[in-house]
C-alpha cells in the first residue's frame, strides 16, 4: 500500500450494491398522487417517490413520481436533502439520485445556493467523491460531474486555483481521507475527464465558455505531467492507463496544441503494442494529431511522421495474421496524419521523402489484401486522403506543383490499378456465401471507389482512359491468357465511373470501347449490369456519334427481357432515348416492339415499367409528326382497354393496384412526351408544320380516354392513391403540353370540382394550382378557373368548420393554391363570389398546425396576400379589420417553440407587412404586445419595445428582418446568449 503522499496503483474493485429500494424505505408503499404537497421535501418522500418510479408497474404513477422528483430537485430544500440520499447505507439508485440532484442544483440553480455556503459545498463535495471513489461507478461519475460544474461556476474569479487544488487534494489525500491511493487516482482521473466535457455540454454564453476554456487550458502543463507520469509507469494497471488516455482526449477539446502534447503522444505510440489498450490508444493518437491547429507546429508534425512510419511492421504482421482491428487502427492513424496535415507536410519540401513514405504507407492500406468488407475494413478509410492530396498538390504554386506532379502522377496511376482491383467482385462461390449486409456494404464501397476514380480523372486526364482501354483490349483479345469476368467488369466499371460525370466527348478511345462491348460474353449478371450502366453513361457521347448506336442498342434491347437486369437495362434505354431521340427513327420500331413485349409480359417491376414509358415518351415525341399519333395509339390502346376492363369490375383490393399501375404508365408516358421542347430543333433538322394545339397527340388520347377516366374516378373517389394517380395523368400532361392542353381545361375544371366535392384531397388542389400557373392569365379560361376556385374555397372552409386537424395535407395545398392565385392572377380575388375573408381565417387557423410544411405554406399565402393590399380592395379592407389579429397570431407563433427554419418564414410575413402596411404596423404591433406575458413570460417590456423599434425601422433588408425575428424567438424561449444561439 502506498503512503499518504502518493497515488497508489494497487488493484481495487468497486463493490456493487444490489439490494432493492425496499431495504431503505422499509417496505412501505405510499403512492404519490397529483395533489401531493411539495412545499417541504423530506428524505422519506424521495425514497417513496424513487420506489414508485423504479418499481411500480403503473405508468401513470411512474409519471407522477417523475414529475414530483423533478420538482423536488428544483426546490431550495434539495441543497440539504441530497446529502442524506448519499449516505453509505443507501442503495445505489438512491445515491445516484442524490448525486444527480446535487448536479442539477449546481448546474441549473446556482443562484439558489445559500449565502456563505460555497466553501462548505466544495469541501463536502470533494469528500463525497472520495467516499465513492471505490464505487458504485455511476454515483462516482455523477458526483465528479457535479464537482466539475461547481468548478466552472467559480473559475477563475472565486477559485482560480481549482485544478491545482484538486490535483493536490487527491494526490495527498487531504480532504479525501476515506479513499486509498488507487481509488483516489481513479477518482481524480474521472474528475479531469468530465471537466472539459461539462464545459462542452453546459448552457452558458459563448464569451463565458471562451473564458473558461482559456482558464482550464492554462492548467494543461500540470495535468499533462501527471497523465504522462501515470501512462509511463510500468506497474500501472490497464484501467488507470485507459482512464488517462480518455482524459487526454477530453482535454484536447480545450484546443491543446500538438507542441504541448508531444511527450504524451510518444507514450501513446508505445502503448499501441499492448493489445488490451490498442483501441483507446488509437483513439487518443488520432485525436491528438487531428487537431487542425497542429499546422502551426510543423516541427512537431515532422516528429510524428517517423513514429507513424514505425508502425509499418506492426501493420504488416496484423495483415498477415488477419487482425482486422489492428490493421484498421494503424490505418486510421496514418490517414489522420496525412489527411489533416497534407498541406503542411507538402510545404516541407526538404522532407518530401518522409511524406512520400507516408503516402506509400497509405497506399498499402488502400490495397490491403482481401475483399472488403469480409476480409478487411481498412481500405475504405483511405479514399478521402487521395482527394485531399490531389487538391493540395494542384493548389500549390507552379514550381512546387511541377515537382510534386512528377512524383505523384505515377502514384495516382498506381492508385487506379489498386482501386480497380479492390472493386473486383469475388469468385462466384465466395460471393454466394456473403450476407445481404456484406453485399450492401460492398456496393456502397464500389460507389465510393467510383467517385474517387471520377475525381482522379481530373488529375490524370485522357491518359487514364487510354490506360483503361489498352488493358481492356488486352483482356478481350489475348487468347493465350484467359481473363476472368471480374477483371473485365472492373475495367468497365472504371470507364463507367468516369463517363458518368465527366465529358468524354473528346476522347479518342470511346469508339474503340463501343466496338469492344459486343465482343464481351456477359455470362454473369454483375458483368451484364456493368455493361448496361456503361452504355447508359455514354448516352450523351452516342448522341454526337449516332452511327455507333447500331453497335450497342441491340445489346440493350436483348437485355430488356432479363428481369435480373431490370434496373441497369431500363436505365440505359431511358438515357439513350432521352439523349439520342432525334437519331432513333430507324430503331424506333425495334424499341417499341421490345418495350411493348416486356410490358405485356410484366417482366419488370412497376418503377422500371414507368421508366420504360418515360423512354418511349422521349422516343415518340421526336418521330416525324405523321407517325406520332399512330404509334402513340398502338402503345396506349392495350393499356386503356385493360383499364376499361378493370373499371367494369367491382372495386376491390385486387384491381386497385392494377388500376393505379396503368394510370402511372400513362402519366409517365405523357411526362416526357414533349413536342414543344423539340420544335426548334425539328425546324432546323427538317421542315415541319406546327400542329394546331387541338391536334396534339396527347390531347387526342386524353379526349378519347376522358369518359373512361371519369368512370374510374367515380368508382375510386374514396381511395386517395387512385385519385392521386388520376390527377398525376393530367398534371404531368399539363406540365409537358403547357398551352396545347387548352382544349381540356374546361372539362378538367369540372372534373376537379366533382372529385373535390365528393372527397377533398390535396392532389386535386395541386392540380388546380398547376392550372392556375399555366392558364391563370388567359381570358379564355378565366370563367371555369374562377368557378373552380370559388367551389374549392367554399368546400375547404367547411372542412375548417368541421375540424381540419386531420387534413394537414389539404390545408397545406389550399394555402399553396391561393398563394399561386395571388402571384399569377390576383384579379381572381376581384370575384364577388370568392370568400376572401374565409381564406384569411383559414390561414389564421393554419398557424396552429404543428406540421412545418403547412406553416411554411401559410406564411407564403399571407406574404402574397399582404403584398396586394393596394391593388385588391377586398384585401385592403380585410387587413384594416383583421390585420391586428394576423399580427397577434404571428407573434404567438414566433414566441412559441419556433424552430429556426420557421422563424425565417414568419419574418417574410412581417417584412411584407412592414413594406406594404407601414402606417398601421406601429399601432398593431404595440397593441398586440401590450398584454403582460404575451407572447412569452421571458420577455420584458424593454424587449418588446426594442423589437417594435427594430421592426418599424426595417423596410429594406429581408435578411436583417430574419435576424430580428430569430433574436426575438430566442428571447421568447429564454435562450438568448446560450450556445443554442449559434446553431439557430
């Protein structure tokens, strides 16, 4: 046993107490009802409440107990009864509540501390930490957090020597007499660990936090000396050294510099050889060398490089032994150093060989043998380093960039080879044994590799494509060395990764690649998928080299009948039809025939069927005008006939999904069937007579199918999914056809009115909004759109009267519709039959909704409404009568639980009022804010007056108005000056 003046490191186990609360309470059970008096909180009352909280099966009683205990913690008496709860004869649960109460009082009710009690509180708290130094651990930790909170309240003004005093007390045992040296050591480390953590988590002003951070950082020298002494002691138990390293990570949050941690860092590297402490040592080293401020200490960084390079033998052994955890940890250290300090190390030109050795080490981590994630998990950690190195090298001055490019261009070509090797699929028999989770991780890993290859192309340029092409050509043509499908797939994957996002139009190897694709025997699904994705990624290139379509289009059409290639093949077809539509006339019949066949056979799932229809929409819209209608009718007629058959059957769950599917096919076809978009190009390519809008093929189809769609709608009016699918057919057609849709406007307005009258749904309102957007300004359609708007408004008003809370989507769409009306065609508000006041009051009620999208739409409506107070008399009269009500409602919303995203939208409304109604804003504001406690009890009269003055002055900057509202919202919640302000 050590003497009193030093820390003992003898093993010491804490003793756990497992007896029930009944042992402390005496077995009595007294329920705490809602009428319990809490003016005096006695210890026995806390015992009973805790027993009820922990052991009573009745959740109602548990909640009452929880509320009672929370109030008990907030009471002044808690300063006294918490000590009784910490007595040694109490069970851990009660002791823990006592410690938590102490922390709650110190952290949240510091001002309640009786005058002159600070010294007593401090000494008692230190003594209690000593008493619980041997456990239970949960009580010790809570007491240490309470002590840390106390330190943060009194440093540096009242207790400037807090940290040295604590170090002294726990090393000498002064005031901590009940604990032995080993226990005191662990307790001291726990205090040191939680002190910076408490600083991070407590709610204090940013300036005070900065002051405390500086005050604590000053003590790092003495703390570091103690930690290093403990870490280097050969006889120190693992538990002590583990706690030491956790302390180091905690104190690093105080912006401790690398220069001030060199000795500790070296000791942590030594600990890496001990398997029990390996993980925590890695975490600590990574934390130390990841400090961004390390770049100011280049000399210290240069000392770290050989220490990291010294881990290579340990890394090689870990790889040989299959120790994934150790290789992963060492890789983390190397990447942390290289990635965080890449620029600084590159700038040390005289030490370029050391950094090059580090890069080589990271390359070996990237190429860790085995398959990710089954055999290794290290390689994925390195990918972001290669981005960083490339960025830093290319941003150097010309002279150093030239030097480093000579060094690192070959490294990046090597990296491409390594990445493609890592991207290779395993052998079929091995892959079959992988779990679904392993396969998903591997898929994500390949996506990350793909992104890296795309980025590397910016450095290596066309030479990279030439390199890949030469290797692929060799694999496909060298009969003396048979190649595996995995190697071919990996090279195609590399091509696809680059072509997906990089313009390869100038590359001279793409024609050769297109010529090689038909030579590949795709006897494996993964290889076939990559072929399809590669073809799809080259769609833009094919648009400029249409003669090459004949080489790859048959490959795509052949794969279309394979359900295993559904996503990749249909995606490739869609991209080709979108990019090359003007060059597909000769292939149109084949594409149509194969597509219709796979649709009829239901080979693909519904989403891919929708993509096929989108592809055919692109294709058909680019055909000669005289062919379009016939081919369109041949495509849609079988689906319309099937829809008619379903419409004649009794409605059931069995025919609901097929109905939605067919409507989806039509809407997706019409969404890409855009003649207007191509008119300019068509006029250049060949003389075309512009068709009158009533002859647009889509309009012809819709006119013929309109009665059937109406029948379907009548049958499924109460099914939101079907109604939504019907609306989508018209909405997507309308977006594509724009003004060519005109012949259907009157019919559609009547149909929307019928469906909304029978069963109000958001999709009908969204379709109406699209109609207003396109035709709101056209006189020919003013009457039906006005009638529809009046009908919808009246019906929605009745929804509000009956209770709109269950229809937030309808309310949101209604707000958006009227905002669109005011933006596009405010003359509709001149109608005598449109109840504008009803719209206004619906908006007021909508401010009570909790859904953020609904509130945003409501703000949008009022912003637009207020902007028309001059040109729409009814709006002006409405605001004169009820503007104050709007302002009260708005202020109530701002003063409540207002998130930052909504505060900005509320500010938009206030800004609109300030700009458009300045003469009455002052009166409204002051009257609305007059009642005490409105909109929040946290606001003083001075706060309100200051807010009024700011709002009244701000008529120019919307950004400034948003800042004013956010500040007011924080004041209303009592959060001004806390760390929450920075993120608000």
